[in-house]
């Protein structure tokens, strides 16, 4: 009897480990040229979208994760104005139309200057449909103030997306591939819309060190005069 219990426990453990081993972590990062982006106006919103070409496809299944970093080329940044609805989003389109699934995502903005209302990084568990999934930072439902109550500027984003259900079309489970298709941000037009700007210049380490040496010299000169 004990032997049978041990065998059963071992089998259950092996099945659990096998299920855990099936989850795969993928990585996709890219640098986008914001000058190729296109603005469109939709119901009072300025939608700015940058297409992604040449990205690989990922066979994401329930429990799988994809993560990475999206940066902007040529030292560019994006400015959004509050305090209304605004978001940043990475679309991963399915090769099967009308796919539905659920996802758990964490998104963080990089190089942020300005005041954010939402946490950075922001964690959401959301339902995705219409043949796509995607990590989003911004309001996903209900009355929210958007990303900022004044304005923010950022130079990229990090993301992590985990599927938390099987992909389905109607009652059927399907096995699609998802391909990074575009990066999109939105803001209210009357607040100023989406603005593409030069990223704020941060002092280089050598400049900081030189400034520190200079300040130390000034302090020493003052002590000698005393």
C-alpha cells in the first residue's frame, strides 16, 4: 500500500513538473523610428502608431510569457498631456482572426520625466480579443485619470506578458502565433495630443565627475581664504 502511495505521489509530482516545464519564456526587444509613425484622430483622441516590420512570430500558449524592451531611435521621446485618458500599448497580432484569451501584464515606462498617476511599472490582468494580445500601461476600464495629471515624457518601455488562458475562437481552443505588429500611444487632442520631442539630455558620468572635482576645488579655495 505504501509503495502504491509513493508511486502515485511520484507520478503526480512528475505530471506537475512536466506541466510547469511546458511554459516557455520568449523575449522580443526593438528600437523604433518614431519618424515613421502616423497620427490619426478618433473621437477626440490623437492616436499615434508606429508599425513594426520583420518581427518574429511567437507560438504563445497558456502560461507562456513574452517580455522585452521597446526603445526610440535618434534620442527621441514621447510627451503625453494629462489629466485625461492616455495609454501606451504594444500590439501582438494573431494569425487566426477573432482569437480571445486572457493575459497578465506588467509595463514600465523608461526615462520618465513628469508626474505619473498610475504606478510605474503598472500591473494589469486583462481580457484580450479580436485576434491580438498586448501589454498596455494606462486605464483598462472604469473612470481613471490616465497616465498623468500634468504631462510626462518617456523614452521607451519595458513589458512582460503572460497568457493566463487558452486561446479560443468561440467554444474551440486554437493554437495561434502572435507577431509584434505596432506600438501605439494615445492622448486627448484638446490637451495637446501625442508630441514627439528630443529626449532630455542627462549628464554623462565624466561630466558629473568633472563637476564634482570642480566643486571640491571651490570648497578647498574657500577654506584657504578663511
